[in-house]
C-alpha cells in the first residue's frame, strides 16, 4: 500500500516510517522542517493557507496514495502553552484542515490520525491505574474538556477528532484516531 506520512521527521514519524516500510508498504514522506537532515519526498508548510502552490505540493504528495498517517502538528511544552495559545490552536487547526481537505480532494479514505491523551481531562489516580492495564475508556472523553494546562493545543486535536468522525460518516472514510 502507498502511505503518505505527514510529520515524517518528528518523534513519531521517525519510528512509523521504518515500521511501515518493514511491513512492505511504500511510504511517501512529508515534513515542513527544513532543519531536519534526511531525505523526504515532500516539504510542505501545512500551517500556511493552501494557495495554488500549496495545493500543487499537496497534490504531488497525494498522488496514488491509498492511506495517510497524519502525525504532523505544532507542539510546545506545557510551560509554553499559554504563551503560544493562539498559535498552537490556530496552527494545529490549519494543519489538520489542510491535510483533511487534501485527503477528501484526492479521494483518500483510509488513514490514521495521531491525537493526544490531553484531549481528556485529568482522571483520578485509580482511573489512571485502570487505564494502564485495560486501556483508555472512551467515556472519559464525553462531556469533558482538556485541562487548562494544555487546553489550546488539546482543543485543536479534539476538534480534529470530530472532523474525522464527520468524514467517516459523510464520506464513508475509515480514519482511525490514536
């Protein structure tokens, strides 16, 4: 399968790309970080509004793609969450929107989206212990908002999770959130 991996130079991407290749998949890598050494198929600044040039770049990246592993996102430490609140929220919404729109435009209906456990509010220690042994219960997400310490970046991820639900429903896509 031909798989586009966004954020291929990031912490997760550096592990996911070799894993996909070892499983026999052809990976097309995309990253915006020109400071990272290494070969990437495409360098696209996903934060910028997708103009004709960006659309062309995403179009080249999406050529013959069967699935997308979307790992790209703007990250910051908890200490910087308040200082960069608007940047984190708006940039991450833009990155995800640009990738999701490109997937829809090019008919890519399979994928994986890397979210964050931070979309869930803190749980009592006994619930965290249960999570470590049995998995994270979905009911924790219902009606809860992210903790204040990460609320801006986590809110963007939560919005994108809902966008994926909508794409799965409306488009018949099969995109998983991890």
